[in-house]
C-alpha cells in the first residue's frame, strides 16, 4: 500500500510514530527531491502533507517551503510547531508569504549598496587604525554564535560550541552567550540570549546573514550596556562581522574561531554563494581584524598564512573529547536492545553525513567485507547514526551489495544521546576522505 500522507521534519523534530499510511522524510530529503527533479513525481500525490518544526516563524525561505509543501498534497496541507499549534497552508497564507518575498526582493539592491559602503569603511579603518585594547579576565567574555540552522540539536558544531563555552569560566568570569539558535548542551547556568534573525530577509539566506549584523547591533546595545566584556569570541559564520565590529567599539580583544572558508565550503561541497565576493571580503575582514584566530589543525593554519594572515596570531587548538561525557563502559544496553543487536559485533559511525565524512566509503567497505566473508552477515551489524547530504550514496552502496539487513540507520539523535550510541558499538570508524582540491 502506497502512503497517502507525507510528513516532512525540519532537522531534529521528534519523529512521529511509524504509520504505513504516512511517508516520513527529513527536509533534506525534500530538498534532494527538488534538486534532482524527483519532486515532480510527488506533485499532488498525497491526500495530506504536513511540515513539523519547532517554530514556524523561524523558518528560512518560508514562501518556497510552504509552496513546496502545498504542492505535495491534493488535500490538506499544514505546518505544526513544537507547541502543538497548526497553521493551514492556504491561498491567503501563500499570498502573504509571496508579498513578503517580493518586498524583500525589492529591498535587496539598496540594502546591498549600503553594505558595500559599510564594508569599504571597515576595510579602511582596519588599514589605518591601531586600537589599544585591554584584557581583563575578571570580566565576562562574550561568545557569539551567528550561523542559523533551524532546530539544530546535534552535530560537530553543537559539541564544539558547548565544549568551548562550558569551560571559558575556568579562566574568566562566567561568559555571556549570544546566539541565533539554542544550543542544548550548553550549561544551563550560563547566561544565554537567543537572538534570531530580524525576519526582514528570511527568503534570501545570504542577505539574511548580512542583515543579522544590523539586528545584533540593535539588540545587544541594551544587553551590554554597563557590562564591559573581557573579550569577544566568535565562531565565524557566513557574512557576519559583528564580533569584530563590537570588539573594536569596546576596545577589547577579538578572538575568531575559524573552521574553514565558508566561501570554499559552499563552492566545493554545496553551491557557490550568490554574493561570493562580499562573503570573501567579510571573511578577510574578520581574519585581518582578529587579535587571535583559533583553528583546529595545522593545515588550516598553513592555508591562512598563505592568504596573508600573520602566523603569530594563529592558535592551533585541536579538537578533543570530554572523557566525562564519552567513555566506553557507559551503560548502553538499552541501545543494543532497541536495535536487537544481541551479541553481534557492532561497527559504528556517527556524523552529519557531510561530503568529507566518507560515510559512503564506509558503506562500500562494509559491503565488500560481507561479500568477501559472508559468514560475517550473521555476526556483525553496521550502526549508522545521523543523516545528511551523502545519505543517497550510502543507501546506493547498501542496495548494490544487498546488505540492508545488516545496516541500521538511526537518523539524527540529540547531541546528549550520542555517547550512548557510541558506547553501544564495538568498533568505531572515522572514514574521512580527502578534499577534492
């Protein structure tokens, strides 16, 4: 029986109970359908379509998302939030979203001209001024997280943000966390202010990120009034320069956490940014304006030195692990019971299935293992935790080798539950692949 309903989940919303009459997919799968042309096979195919997300107002590209959901169904179509509220996707709603889309589109040219002028002034000020900055570690540092992923609950960036933020107070006053989205693993005793984008350009992601600088400037003025920070620490994200600007204004050090060029990442692993030159200019403004640039590897440092960043201000701080959270003898029998793993040897992988993670390489290697040693079909299991862009390739490998019975996909799990899944495995694999360039 073909499902008559479809439910699309934004990121890591609680998954509804399995129902043979309902097809449940992540938003990433819907995007893959659209990009591949597979989406057209699903037009008006279902009696009902529903989108589940923590907050409808927080969605990026709301018009396109609502329209895509509406066209899946020949009957009802709706959006559901975490509080149980439902919003019907009706012609009046689509018209209102379209009107907002057109308004933002018409504002773009003037807004971009304003930003180009602003960036020119910032670049000149970096070249001509040398501000004397003070460092007082008895004051609270400000940690800025400015990227925007709706309903983000797990992944490397979640663990890294919490890992840094939760330990800043070991050598400073308790930090102040300013973030575009909640991070679930950040200690609850850390003062946190969630500042989402303004909503003016939600249909145009790159412009939304540019506008977020203005929004942060307006909203933090009151927050930081009479509260001088020790320093500003920012995890760099596309088109954001507020941390550098704030540090200059307050005359405190600016520490930039740099995990790779966002321009390069989009060009190689996704699609090139539309306003690539602006993004690259902002990236260099941050790198040049930072007092310290923190990277996780020597190759990243070498790349920055090649781009003209002073070697002496780059700190290589490799990724680590918190042994209080991740340890092999953690109680994990419930995970093994949940997936009927019994006494099998479990090979485990956890990740967001990025193009550099090599999840498809692992699937192929496991398929070759079972082909070469068929007796392992009865004694081993591959547990793949997560989801992401390479999932179709992973499933293709599994189908090619006909090993579906030996592979378990859990989907994304909350960050705090990840250690239990790892502890349930006997062998952990990190099949990272080299970059294409």
